[in-house]
């Protein structure tokens, strides 16, 4: 009776146990679920019982005379054992042989006398069959085997990198004790390193220098953190040339923490086969496919989410259908996923009309109703501009090509866009729409007559300057706003360079643009960012606004707004005048209308002083 009272007191103490997390791989021979107890045990008929929390099943019932197979769930029969003298030593650890992913769950070790029982430990077992695949390039200087856990690791955390294939060996140990160091395989000597601040960041990735094909195989990162043993498998694959790490962030060690066993149970359903996480497409392509596949059926409540690296929602699939209201406007109407994705496991995303702006790293994430991540995969999308055009700074015009053989509706809207708020040209309802065009391109652009008919939507840009070095998007949409086509052209206009020798009468910084600029146009030639070289406002020069160094030295065309000749003549150039000059043209409202840079180089004249002896005496 006395024992029972004491026993009862312990009951209260024992309730607040945090589950230790033990991670193991499917092919492990066995895993040990620790349970050590140094307290009082009931005198009469004590027994240790391991139960699986989420299944309410008895894993093992262990009495003084040994385990009782009649009182354990048959799925554990022959697979579990405890040390025969467990009740004497207080070591109630359970050896679990051939763990299966379906064994993932929470296990509780208790001691009881049949009336009362004390919960001693709880262990969250996670049997993983997922892995991260890393490809190494032939000539790479190093390769990083990724492994991340929680930030702020306790000081006594230990980390081990081992290789299980072709043979077992210790690759790297943290902390680096001489004993552990001695066990290390010679093959890896002085070629491995881990980040110095790994305890703070939780990033226990391994860097392997000068990797060769001999280094390929299966690596395991094991983190001993408090009572937890966390593992992650990384497969280093010698195939493939690009130095690209296929980041299958499949259930990184820590995601698992704090989850219930029932959730862990799903893990074995999912295995990612995808190897290459990189996709390249030409901007202007109809669409691009971001691959993401799982091999087996997903749970019915699966939520699939594609996000970009800024965490913008690209596509959301939930409750059995696409949720377009939850996706970012930038991607709305542009994405598509397989209708039967839960059955097919094909979570690939089709992104229509990819452009440079879509260059990103996309993450495909599957979670269940409770928000538990079941799988994650990343795809890096590279978008290349199809047309790259480079011209000199003095050409009168440049053609930005955009052609299609598709039949476009007669009422299609054509836009040449430089940035969302800077349109180079708009064509709609059978005519150009200069009202929608940015001032910057006013009177400088021209398109074919009736472009939707001919399919030639190319744009002629007059008097291009370095200020026009941008990516232009040729976009065609239907009357109701559906995008029919997008193509991109990268224009590079070389910066104008002028060279002159000191002593010259004057030098011209050229700047030609279209004639007939609006009457309220003002402009400023600057050197660098701050030095005002010349100002023209209210139809006249403003000498009082210019830097004194340039007073009486600059001259511009008297009728510059009419002629469009904004060139600056600088007299008596000296070496000090060398540098970058910029001309900014503004409208009265302050909108930038034109912009040009000129690099001036004034070379010093070789000076020969009379009387200087050629040969020193
Ligand atoms: C407890 O027993 C297991 C075998 O059942 C053994 O592997 C383990 O090392 C023991 N733990 C301690 C702390 O003695
Ligand atoms: C680990 O310690 C040993 C000496 O105990 C030293 O020779 C070795 O360079 C150390 N390794 C690393 C990676 O710091």
C-alpha cells in the first residue's frame, strides 16, 4: 500500500514529458527507443509497458519473467525486445527491429502495477524513406551536402556525417575530438568542413572539397540534440554536369518536431523521384512546365501550394480544386495544374507566357489539413530573352522584333512595355494610343499599320540612347484582357564615348532626339551626379544655374526643342573635364522625357619643355 501512495506522487511529476525525436531510415536493422528510470517501482507485479499513442496499441508488455507476447499487438510480435534484466537495471529501452515507415509514431514507456501507471518517456519515432539528392559536377571545387535542423542548438549537440554506401565510414564529426578524428576515414582527410556557426544557425551541412566520382554514395547526417536523434540522408550523385544542387527539401529533420504520430504515418506515401530542379525557357514561349511529382497517392485532404522565393502564392490547390482567389494577381489566369493531381501525383505547374519577370525559384509544397508539410520540392526557373539587340549610341533608329504567325483577332490590344508604369507603345481599336504611352517614348515609336492583321508587331524606336537599354515586352491581349502572346527583346544601346585632345577649340557631346519637343520642356546637362554643366528652361539657357567652372564654356542649339538637337558644345576642354556627362530632359510636370550619357575623355597633350636636356648631366 505504501508503495502505491509513493507511486501516486510520482504520477504528477511524470506528466510533463517532452517526446524525444528519434529518426531512422527504413533499411535500418533496428532502432533503440530509450527509456531509463531510476525511481521507485511497484513492489507487487510491476511491469513495463510500451504503447503506441496514436494507435492505442500495446507494443510490448514486459514482466519480471519477460515479455508477454499474448498481450502485445501482433504487428510488433517478434520485432520488439527489451533487455531481460530490465526491471532490475531500470533500462527499459525498447529495441525495435526492421522499422517500417508505418511504424512512425509516438511511443510511450510506462511502468505499472496494473492499478496505476507512470508514464516515463515518450519517443517520437520517425522512419524516413526520403532523401536529398545532390549532383556533383566534374570540375566543381566543392560540393555541399545539405542538412539543416533547428537554429540555436544546445552546446552539447553532436553531429556526425557518415557514409553508408558503398561501405560504412565516418566522414566528419562535430565537435572534433581527437578520438573521433582518429576514426575518420582517410579518404576524407582534410577535405571536409562544417560551418563554424552551426550551433547558432542549425545548418549542419557538410562541405566536401575536390569531390570525385569516388565520393558518390549515400551519406547520413546525424544530429544528437538533447534526447533527440535526427537524421537526414543525402545521396551524392556523380552524374550530370551542371553544378546544381537538386534541393529536395523533403521533410528536413526538423519539420518533424512536435508533430503527432498520425501525421508521421503519412511519410511513407511520399517519395520524390524528380532529379533535376532546373528549367530553362525562352521568354515568349507559350508556357513552361515546372515539374513536381510524387509516386504514390496523396491523402484526400492534401493541400498543394506553389510559391516563389518571395513567398508569393503562385498557385493553390485545396479541398479538391484550384483556389484562384488565393493566388497572387501576378500569376492569376497564368497557371494550371493537373485536374486529378491527387490520383496521378503529378503536381507540376504550367505557367503561361513566361517572361524575365518569372525568373525565380519556385517551391512546390504538399501539406495536409493540419498544415503538416508532407513534401517540398524546388524548381529554379531560368528565363532567357530570345532577342538581344545591341546598337551604337549614334544610330537613328532600332527595330525591336516581334512577329507571330498565329491569327490575332482584329480588335487585339498590342502593348510594348518597358515596366508596368512605362509603356513604350500602345495600339488598340485600330490605332496607336499615344495617350497611354510614357512621355519617355513620345514621338519616338512606330509600328506597322494594322499590326494584328499582318502579325508583325515589331516596334521601331527612334534615336535610342543608353537610357533605352532595357527589356521590352511585346504583349498582345484580347478585348477581354486575356493574354494571347508575350515576347521579350533585350535592347542594349552602347554608352556614347567621345575623345578629344587637350587644346582643342571645343568638343561636342552629341545628343539627337526626335524634333518638336513640347514647349514646356526643360533640360539639364550634368557631370557626375552633382555638377550642373548647363541648364535650359522656359525656352532659354539659365547661365546663373550652372557651375562656375562651366560659365561661358557651354553652348547649345538655339532652337533645340524644334530641331531635337540637344548636343552640348564645350569649349577649351582640359583633362579636368574628363568624366561622365548626363543629359536629363524633363517636362514641366517633372516627368523624365529623355536621357543620355556621354563619356568624355580629354587626353593631355604631350608637353616638351624647351631647355630640358634630353640626357641628364
Ligand atoms: C539499455 O539497453 C539497451 C539494450 O536493450 C542498450 O543498447 C543500451 O545501451 C542500454 N542503455 C544504457 C544507458 O545502459
Ligand atoms: C580535428 O582535430 C585534429 C587534432 O585532434 C586536427 O588534426 C584536425 O585538423 C581537426 N580537424 C578539423 C576539421 O578541424
